[in-house]
C-alpha cells in the first residue's frame, strides 16, 4: 500500500524556520521525482519545488534562496527545509511522488507563519 506521510508543520514566527518531512512507503522511492506543493486558504494548490531521482532541484521563484529540498533514499524520505519564513508561506504543504505519470499524494501538513 502506497503511503506518503508529511510531518513537521506547525506555528512559527516570521523569520523562523521549519523542516518538513515526507516519509514514503509502498513504491520504489529512489526512482520517483518528489515534489512539495502548498495550498493557502482560498487559493489553488501550487508547486513549491521538486527533486528528481538524481537529486536535481527546481523551486518556484517565491521560495528560491529560502527553501531547500533534499532526499534520503536510504530512509525513503524527502525533506523541505524552510528558512526566513513569511506570513505568505502559510499553507497546507503536500508531498507528491511522480514517475512516468504515476502520481501519489500525501494528506498534507499545516504551516502557519504568524507573530
């Protein structure tokens, strides 16, 4: 059974940091491109960034220089390190796994950036 389980969300003050984790099981993690998406209240889900099977990364402009995606294939886990968080980063963050059109999603973890 395929599972993607996000963790690490919570409340953080502006300028703070959080690290999200996504633990995967039920598929061959190492060959999948792993992505992080987010959905803010009242907005559409958007791509935050992704890491390919060979660890190339790409980020949306609004998080470049602040967010970093890494993966640990031995632990079947992908991470999203978020630094210098802003109130506009408040959203539910979702983990996605994709390989040749086969697509899996986690249930999300809430990140709230507020003073």
